[in-house]
C-alpha cells in the first residue's frame, strides 16, 4: 500500500509547482482523488475473497488520484492512477487507470485518444466513482466487479457527440475501437500469453422530451487470444478424453470472439432514481484441443431504484439475475444466480460517506471454484447471504 501512496503523492507533489505556475501563465490542473476501504462477509460460500471465514474479508480497497486540464478551448487532457485489492485480484499494484487527449470539434463531434472508459450500459463509467452511485456493488449480472480489467477501459480512439433531433429530444453517441490491455499478474502461472487483437463498439443514448428519462443501447465486439500450458494431470485427462494426441507437450491455444449488447432505461425525478437493463453476451470458444467449437449465450438483467430521503441518507434496492448459458436447462444451481440487494448510503460530510449493503443470493453461477476449495459450483450452498460495509473519502 505504501508504494501506491508514494506514487500518488509523488505525482501530486511533482505537479504542484507546475499547477501554481499554470494558474498564472497557462491552463490550470484539477486534482481529484479517493480512498475506499470495505469489508465483506458471507454466510456461506466464498465470494470476492475468503469471505465465509469467521472474521470475513477486508480485501475490498481502492485508492486513486486523477488530474485533468483544459489545454485550449477545445483540447482537454486527463490521467488517473489507481490501485485496488479485491480478494486475489489487484494486490495494490499501481496502474494507469485511464488517460486521454480530447478534442471537441463541434457539439456533435469530438475525438478522444488514449485509454478511455468503455461506454457500456448506464453505469460502467462510474465503476471507479463510489461516491457517484448508491450501491457498493453495481448489479453483478451486468457489471461484474471481478471483470473490471476487461470491461472498464480500452486503448485506442473514440468519436462522440450530442445531436439535437428536434421535438424528439437529443441523441448522444459514442463509437470506439482499439484493444484492451489486461494485467495478467493475478492469472494462472500456466498462462503463456494473452492478447486482444481487436475491441470495438458504441453506445446510443436517447433523451426524449420527458424530463429525467434516458433510453440507450450499447454494442461491443472483441476477441481474446490466450495460450496456456496444461499441467501433467490436465494433459493426461485431455489425452484420455481424446482431446490431445498422445505425447503432446506444447501449449493449448484458445481464441474467444465475443459480441455483447445491453438495452438500458433510466428515469430520474428529483430524489427518485429508477433503472433497468438487459444484456446478452455471445461467445464462441475455439481451441487447439480436438474438440468442437463451444458456443454460449450469457444473459443478465436487473431492476434498481433509490430515493434520497435526506441529503445525508439514501436507501437503494435492486434485483439482479445472471444466467451463464441460456441454452442449458436452468436446473442446477450453477446455471443461475438471483441477487436481491439493499443498500443504505450515509453521506457523513460532503467528502466522506459510509455504505451498508446486504444481498440474498439464490444460485452459484457468479462464484468460482478456485475460491471455494476447488469444489464444483453445484456442490456449494444454493442459498446464501452477503454483507458489505464500505467507507470512502474523496475530494
């Protein structure tokens, strides 16, 4: 953790003098940051880390600092440094979370280049802004926190703009293309290579002439290529099943092209927020194993609401469903996960908040065997609960 603080402090101090000079002779630099610490406890099953043990799991931490500046009337730049710890993921390894150069030609046309947040659904771009939402965990059927490396940002270019469409309201569009760089430090030691040859997509968000209403559609296509070296036991099992020739001693290659879409609707009226989204992911697994191509269709959806009772108190509630393969019968507990979540958000000061959150889970589709003693997901508890506590300071 001291490495992260030292890096963030070093950057801030390094920019301090330039910022003071810039205010006199050039553009100013805005600095914002956040520090979060959380706690996870489950009644059964390990989730996001070793959470079923008596003392729970404190490996739910985030720290970040970002810098943005308006270089000219049309040109803007920004960067964020980030580190986190989420069970076996992150381990406080500092990284450049996002960075960009943004040039706005017209209201209807702008260009960003760099590592930019993916415009996926309503809330993907708020995944690093705990203060900007009510839940601790956004609905995991659409925004899985364990897939942040893949879903949060892409490196490349993006076109964007806002278009007035007369009496029908306005239309915001985003179109991007590039690649995704994934930190594989937490991956299996058997992994020998990981690349994303392409990633492209876009989002349309329509604001009709109804105050507070937004409707949107997002699309994304990407391909993930990886190589891994089977263990001796895995190779023997593959050979026994006729998936590898006898004496095979090389790597297994996997190509995984995926296509995703999500339909979104949000309504906000003063202190009330209502939202719902439906998403599907189509994946084709192609490997060098002597096996046919495997196709899966993942579906997720949720409905969510929150109401700001007082400026310092906002309760929220959502119901989320994940189906990891809708082409399979929904019989075993590993083929579904229902999640009923309730959050209580307390804004203690303008820069400090605390959240309490409880989940009732039915099914095990979002769990991993690796965190549960390598037990099959169908052997884990079907009904279980999650309790989270999180506090965030930000400026």
